[in-house]
C-alpha cells in the first residue's frame, strides 16, 4: 500500500499548508543565491514534527531547480560522514540526475539538507556538530538544517547561529489542513463529508502528516465517508501540553477535569509535580489557598518517595490525585490570568546533563591512562589536568591524541564552544599528526601561532566589551 503522506508530499512551496510567512522567508533566502554566495549561507527550519519543514525544503529545491543532497536520522552522521557527504556536496560543482555537468554560473546549484540536525548528540554522531559548522563555513552551495529542538542545536554551536537564517514553522490551522485533506480525497476519487474532514484535522492538531495517515486509514475500502464513519478511527491520545495541564489544575472547578488533565499528559508524576511546585506560588495569591495546595502537594511527594523506595507503582494514582484534585480543590478564591514558567531546577539539570556526561567521559579516559578509578581521577587529578591542558600547548596536543578526546571533550577542557577556532585548530593538528602530513615540529609551531592569535582576539573582544 502506497503511503499517502509520501505520495502527496508537496512538490512546490505553494502547496505547503499554512506557514506563509516562513515560506516567503525561504523564497527570499533562495533568491539571494542567484548572483553570489549570501552572507547567511544556511537556513535553519525549526518547529514541531509533521508540520511541513522537510517538505518545504524539498519543495524549495524543486521550485528553484536545485538538486538535493540529503542526510536524515537514518544515516550515520558522525564527523566523517558529514564531511564525506555534506561537505563534498556543499563545495563541489553540480551534476544533473542524468550526469550532465551544470556550472554555478548557469544556475546549477545543490541544496544540502540535513534533517533532524538536533539529534546529533549520540556516540554515533560524535563530532557531527563541529563538522556541520565546518560545512557552513566552507560551503559554496545552499544548506538547510531541520530541527525540532532549536535550543538543543544552537546552544552547541555559535557558528550555526551565525551562519544560518532561523525560520520558525508553526502548526497550520484546521482550515489549512482541511484543504489538504479535501484535495487528497478528490484525487483518490473518494467522497468524504466536510464534517469528517474537519474532525480528522482537529484531532491531529496541526500535524499534517498524521492527519493524512488518518484519512488514508479512514477511506480504505470505501467510496464514501460520512461523519459517522469517523468513529472507526477511535480516540487519538495526543499529548496534552504541560501548560494546558497546569491551567486545568489551577483553574478547574471539578476534581474529574483536573485529574483527567494529568492523565492526558504523557509525562511521569514526579515531572508534573516539579512544574506544579514551581508555578503554584505565582498563581495562588491567597496564603490559605497556597497552604492547602502545598499540603496536598507534599502528600503527593510522600507517595512518590514510597514508589521510589518500594517500587510499588500503584501509589502513582494516589500521588496523581493529590497533585491534581488536591491542588485544585485547595483553591477557594478565583484567579484569572497567570503565565507559567519552566521549573528552574529542571532547566539547570537539563543544561548540565551534557556537561556531566562530558566530565564522566573525560575522567574515564584519564583514569584508564593513569591506571586508577574514575572517582579518584575526578577528585585528585581532573583540576590539575585541566590546568595543564589549558596552559601547555605541547601537553594539549599530545594528550588529545593519546586519549582520543572528541571535539566536545577538548572544548570543555578549554572552556570553549565545540566549533570554536581553537578547538578546530587543535583537531586539525591531531589529524595532521596521524596522517604524517607535516613534520611534528612544524605542526606544533603552526598550532602555537594560531592559538596565540585566538587568545589575542579574545583579549581584544573583552576589552571592546569593557
């Protein structure tokens, strides 16, 4: 059976559902490649899944007659793979599908598309962020990065933010999705009631790909679909937004509605408890209401503590009742408005997770090299090791090669970003040493010169800011 989502993938930007502002920005960026390489050589499309980011990138290439070099999540995307595929495509001339050479002067361009770029975090993708930064710096061809998590990608690299125009995609509204579904039904020769189309669009909340999949399953084996037939789809358990859940808990007047809002959220109770705990004092203004709410929340925390100790997950339901019904019913006054914030503790832990993993990896390598345990390496060796790494260039190069430090590990020891020039020059020096491209003394002298230039630029920048 042919997948309709793929069969009806938009071929031109005019066919993309919604996001007209984003589409116009993409067109302007593509037009800027007509005469020369623009200042912003990359485009970063950010937004939730299923809303047309990848389709828009491919449609753009089709509209402008560009060939496509694509890497997606199924590809191995470590530094070598990115350089072999994306970098080669980004700096080389263009060949048509039939093998004909097309020069850039004649309008021949390739669009390098890296889908799910924010997933470059695993071991398989080691060094991928630095390689993408290299591609963006050296490209002679347009590049589009696609990401669901904009912050997760840009916090790793200053080059990506500097070299890319960031365009945010929003979920298209119901009417835009209905138009897409109506056209597909017409092309397939199936009569679908307008109410049924609206029901499918609404239940998928702007996820076009998911809506098309639902339509396909709905019309399979039918020539006509009425609103009564939509019940065959059943209920799609779409995750409720944490902000909607908080609003339901803090505003609900019934225990049932408050409790259901938590169950519709695909998050564990201890995570929800942190959100409620952080936002409760900003919303409940009466001290007595706040006291009763925190009393209920503390009881929920007791149940969760027993779950952790006893591994008896039946207590989760009691914790859920206390953090939802208990908090809702604690409120006697009526409040309006309220803006909810991400819990500070969660934000700190999220930002530090990558750092903790990097520190553990470095200490494991140091421990193996020094024939000791990672705990001893962390406690007794790490601080002095880092001081030497930052201050002694000879030690930095040799130990990076010997312990096989990644770009991320070297950047952490130097307190630099993954794709900074000092890290890039260090990795280049290691590569030259391994390939015996130059004499060792020449490599060290060249790196020392670049390191001095980098430190000079940092001093000048700090003086300018001062």
